[in-house]
């Protein structure tokens, strides 16, 4: 299965609990900075838009979310 690369402003979901950061598996966040090929600064906010946490997350713990169906090329 081919995975799309994460980009700045990508909407992602966590694939792991980070209880020390007060975010859990499935929580939705936004990529706000690309730190390296496999590490991204992600901001997590509540329903009011207030930041809960912002920290570096390895790509293996993130899933790219889509708002519409996208057909992969190839």
C-alpha cells in the first residue's frame, strides 16, 4: 500500500497515545512544521481552536486524513 507524504498543513490522526502530552490515539492534529523526512511538528487543538499540545511526532505514529476520496496514481 502506497502512503501519501505528509505536507505542511496536512490533517493527521495519532496512531499512539501520548499521555504525557495529553493527547490520545485517534486525536486529530495539523502538521505545522516539517522537521525532517520522518518527523513532523503537529499541533492538536480542542473544538474551540485552542491549542492542547504541539510537539514533534514521528511519521510512523501519524495517519494522513482525507476530506474527499482521492485516487492514488500508480
